C-alpha cells in the first residue's frame, strides 16, 4: 500500500474512448468528480435499484444528461464510484499503518481501517454487477491490480524500513489481504456482524503476516516461507 498519491478511477475513465477523452479536460474531470461525490453516498445508502439518475443529478446540482454524457449508464457510474471508494479506503489504511512499529500493529491498523467503512462491501456489489456487465469489468480489473501492486509496494517498504521478516511472499500477502477482506466483510454483513466483530474475524483469518527480525539475522530484509528463507534485494528481486 503505497505512500504516493492514489490516482482514483475518476481519473481513469473506462469503456468508450469518447468518454475517456471527455474526462481528460479539466472541466470534465471536475464534473465527473462532483458526480461521483454525489452518487457514492446515495448508492451506498439506497443501492443501485433505489437510486435514480434524477436523484444523483439533484444531489450534484447537475443535469441528468451530464451523467449519461460522462458515464453512459447508471451501472457504469455505480462501478466507478465503488472502485474509487475502494482505492480511497486503501489509501486511508496505508496512512494509518505508517505509524505502526510492530508487524502486529501494522496488520491491525490496516484491518481496523477497512472494516470500519462500507467501502469494501460497496466494491463487492460492483464485482457482482460486472458478472452481468462485462463491459464494466476492465475498471474493476484495473482497480484490483492497483490494490495489489500498491499493497505490495507499501508492505515491502514497511518490511525493509523496520527490518521485519515476512512470513509469506509479499505479493501473495498483499493479494491475500484483499481477498480475505472482501470475503470476511461480505459474510459479516450477511449475518449482521458489527465493525468490531468484522475486525476481529479478519485478524483471525489473516493471522501473523510478518515477524520482528532477530538480532542474528544477517540481512535487514528477510522473506521466510516456512521451508525456505529467500532474501529480497533493494530492487525487489528475490534470491534463494
């Protein structure tokens, strides 16, 4: 999870090239952002079916035609809102975890942040929607790729900074984190778990991700995978 600024999906238009071109203009980017800001809380509160284009236009002080101009359909706007929210919560989790001094505190900071919002369940709804609307899948795919790549970069950076030992390959750790988050939060919402219960369940499912390096470790950055102990160099390459 990276310290660098997150480029949100509102800056990465999906689908038709004409719509992408419209959003590259400064005025277009601002309008898209305002529409996303207005639509996101409505979608999270009322769902896709319960939110109309007219509702969003009223909340954004815009015209309904502007929504179709920039997003084509309500479904496309829904998916883009969900993707943007997911990247926002990922960035918030990264910032919270920067203060951690131990591997356990690092994991807890990440988990507490993602389980305290409804952004992950919102994103899961978008995943379900794209099963029926494959034209919207590229935006979801790019968002997932961003979560994994930036998660890897931030996690590897924390390991190197503190001299921790990762108990799994960092890339696998990043991917596993978000897979567990989506699964635990979806299950928790279905059975009515509180944010605190979601947090504890997710911590239990993830387990220990890293350990404090011992004084006998010869290198400040070590990857430990039970049977083997490869090291990782500053340029990100691993060796046995």
